[in-house]
């Protein structure tokens, strides 16, 4: 249904004047109704009472009394309607201004956000749940925009830093070949291929972590036993562990509930944690994967622990290692693996935490995922 167009004379009228005009129309309609009703009914009723008086009064007297009644009625109604109109208009104007103010604040806040002033916020006017919800929605939008902008700036800075090394290496190698310093042999081509492959992996990892953190990963959740996920991840990594001389073992508690997750994504998380543990565990060390139910019986969860006997880290680094591009100096990875893993787990309403007793005391990574009755967030597939 199409709304009728607003007249040109009212198009520029603000919310407060519109509310006042509406209230004035209500006052006029009410006053007119009272006046017409009183003039139609009161004289007839009064005349009927006069004529019922015994003995019958003089006709001139009756006419005089009736005229006096009509005049007094008109004066009383006129004064009453005037006072009511003034009082109602004043109250209407105050209420209209009070209601229009938070709407104007919301417009100012959203306009500031659109202009890039992401610190703009709207104060709750404390005028009911509707306007409180409006203020909360505007502020939530501002928080999300500010977080996204901070992520974009950090990503841009980190990306520039990470791309600088392989690009510089490729440029130097190409210049050396062009000037005849390096021969265009297999070794040179291998160097170029290695650096371009590093760039490709970095771009792929950035795409995954960005989609995960922006809730744009495409998930295909299904009920699955946690033991099946861990066994599949162990099978995929067993050969690399054997070659590195690191013992990989797993234990399963029978009471562990099933979960409703995307198996491929959780396998990606487990593969990342197992690969990370292998890189930081020396030959002869151990990596243990334990599956058990969560301790809180009121909210059933499945817990997966990956414990290694490797290098460990300080307590201050327990959160830092989940940041983008954070990695050990000798690590060959991009520094995005743990950030990707945490984003995927959180998309399943779970948590991924890290703990270590300190340098040389190994590390413990704990995945906690709600039992199978809780579905992951509905995430939009990324466009493109």
C-alpha cells in the first residue's frame, strides 16, 4: 500500500510541531463536540423543566430565564474550552518537544557515524522501552562500526608488514636475474616459487580469518561424536608426528556428549592445534588429546584438550597468541592459525583458551563446545 505524499506546506514541519498540531486538532474536535452537544441538549432539557413547574410561570419570565441560561451556558463553555485549550496546548508542546528530542539525537548520532565520527553515541532518554531500544540499537551499531574500523586498520598495518618481506625478496631476486647477478636456474625459480607460495598462503589465511571474525563463514553443521572428530584429526597428523619423533596419544571419556558442528571446520581447528603443538614440541616429546564432558551439568558441553610437553609460554601471552600475525620468531606459519581456530570455535558458540605454566613447561589448549542441542550461529555465506 502506497502512503499518500505529504503536502508541500507540511513537508518541512518537524516532529514536535507535527505532534502539537495533531494534539490541537484533537482539542478542537473535542471542544466542538462538547459545544454542539451542550447547545443541542441543555436548552431543551432546561425548557422542559421550566414548563413542568406548577403553577405555570409567566411566559415572559420563562423566556427571560431561558435566555439567561443560554448565555450563561455559552459563557461557561467558552471560558472552559479556552482554558482547556491553553492548558492542553501547553502540555502537548512540552510532551512533543520531549518526544522529539531523542529522535533528533538518534538522527544526529547516525549522521555523525555516517560522516566517520565513530565515537558518537546516543544517551538513553529514559522515556520508555521503545526509545531505550532505539538508543541501544544506535549504540550497538556504533560499537560494531568502531570495532570493524579498528580491525580494518590493524589488518591493514599487519598486512603491509607481512607482505613487505616476500615482495621485497621477489623483487630483489627478479632484479638480480635481470642484471645477471643470479642465473635463471632451478634454485632461483625455487626461491621465487617459495615466496609467491608464501604470499598465496597469507592471502588464503587472511580470507578465512576475516570471514570468521565477521561472521561470514559458511557452516554446514550436523550432529557428530567428538571422538570421531579427534580420531580423524589424529589420523591426518599421525605420520608427521612419527617423522618428527613426537608421541601423539588420545583418551576419551564415555560420557562426553555429541555436538552439533561443522565437522570440516572443527577438523581445521584440531589440525591447527595439533600442527602448532608439533612445531613447539621437541623430538621425544608428547602431545596428548583428551575428550571429556564439561563440569557444568546444567549446561552440557564437550571439552577437547590438547596438551604438549613443548616450549610453553608465559601467562601474559595466553591471549596475545590468538592475535593476528602473532607467532614465535622461528615459526614458519603466517601467525593466523590460532586466530582462525578461535574464530571458528566461537562461531559454534564455544570457547578456545590457552594455558601454560611458563617457558619449557608445555602448553594446554582447551576447546569447549555446547552439546548437540545448541546450533551454531546462522552465518551468511560471504559474497564473491
